[in-house]
């Protein structure tokens, strides 16, 4: 897995946030015709994919021209099945959250230190995309997060998606895509409640990844139960639309897939 691409109806909406995060610009690609249909399933219009990196991972944005207007959706709670966030690893949770608070809308009450020692804070950016800051104690997380003199915002650890059935998602991402299970846990308690903004949440979590350390995390809410709509309801021009970016040498010109809950994946060679 290489990162995530988000739809962005206002191309400048995230400029202030990306500046603070230290996101770097890696140019853009314009898609139309067959390339547009292959990537987004659209038969007309044009799309510009703006390529960015945060650390070693991609954090791309997509803007559309001459396409039907985007629909305005209320994102809903974290157990809505179209929910997706990207997790940004930081070297100092309190300082990082303080930098972002003036320009985002918090989901979490405040940064939370979970029972395993990991700190997390969820929020929505100016375009409505969900994001999370993560801090790992020295004994947890990938070794790359524990180098000397790290930047404040280091890179993407994973993208998390709400799912309806853990076995079904593990089968799709494991058997069909070849990703491997890296961890499994059950999150609950007061800290998780403050993190998610949900009452008495219980979340079964599974993390999968391929050859790169960045992965996909499944959020299966046991309570409150997952709610509709799924990500299949989102069209490419909608601000909540996202694609998980995967690399496969055999992907040819690229393949667009949907997982069991409608989350999109773009696989390219």
C-alpha cells in the first residue's frame, strides 16, 4: 500500500493544512477519456490528480472538471460504513494537535492515551475528510517511527475503514489482494469513547499490509453497530470519496476495485 487519494472539490481547501503537515508537492496528472473511465468509472469530464507525499507515503487529492456537481453529505459518526481516515504518525502528540486545532474540526474530545500507551486524536479537515494523529511509545509501532530527530509529522501509518464483517474483509484483502494480517485488538472503554465521539464503543480492529509498512485497518463496530450508507453510495466528485492506493507490478494500466463495504481501491503497476 502506498497511501490514499481523496476527492477535493475546492483544490485550495487543504493548502494551509498541508503546509503545516510538511506535505510535499510531486506534480499532477490530468485524466480524461479512457483513463478517466478506468480510474473513476466516469464517461465524461476531466480529473486532475495532484500528487503529494507525507514522509514516504502518498496523500493525493483529486479535482474534477466538466463533471456533475458533487453532492453535499453529512459525514455521520465513525461507525458509518463509508467512514475512512488516514493515520498520521507524530513525534509529539500535544504539540502536533495544538498546531492543527485552529484549522480542523475535532472528532475526539482531545488527544487520548489508550491503555496500550498509544496516543490518538481524530478530526476532520477543511474538506470534511477524517484524519487521525498517532503517537507510538518506543516499544510499539514500526521502527521507522523511532528514528532520531524525527519531524513533527512523520508519515502515514495506515488508512482505517469502517466495515460490517471482519471475516469478509479479511478474505477480500488477504485472499484476493494478498495482504497479510499484522495485528488484531478489541478497543473499548472511556478513552475510546472520547476518541470516537460515540457512547460506549466496542471496536474489533484488524490491521493488514503488504510489503510496505503502511497498511489498511478495519474498524468493525460491535457497539454501536455499523450504520448505512456504505462507501458505495459515494461518487468520485463527492468530497468524502477516497481511493486506497496499492502497487502491483501486474496491474497494467490500473484497476479500480470495491471492497465488500464499497471502499474503493486503485491498483497500479
